[in-house]
C-alpha cells in the first residue's frame, strides 16, 4: 500500500496521507481541492479530505502512484 502526502487545509492537521487505491473523486473547490475516498463516513457517504494542492497537482500525484 502506497500513501501520498498532501497538505491539509486544516492547519492543525498539517500533512495527511491518502491511499490512491481508495480515491473515487477529485474536485476543485474555490480555495482548495477535495479528495473523496471509498472510506465511508458514519452516514455512508464517501469520506472527503480537503487539501491545499490544486486538483491538477492531486491528479498528477495520484497518477504517479498507480
């Protein structure tokens, strides 16, 4: 399992790591990028993380690990 480092928009979280095999979507938001994963929230929706990298940067990192 490979994990990719991203910078969280939550300054208290710092660096977060995402398994590229679990990513189901990448969405460019106004000031950040959201990464949806197959890990469900308690409501059953895809768990999303919000990162400072652009959607293009996220996709490039994800492609380089597949």
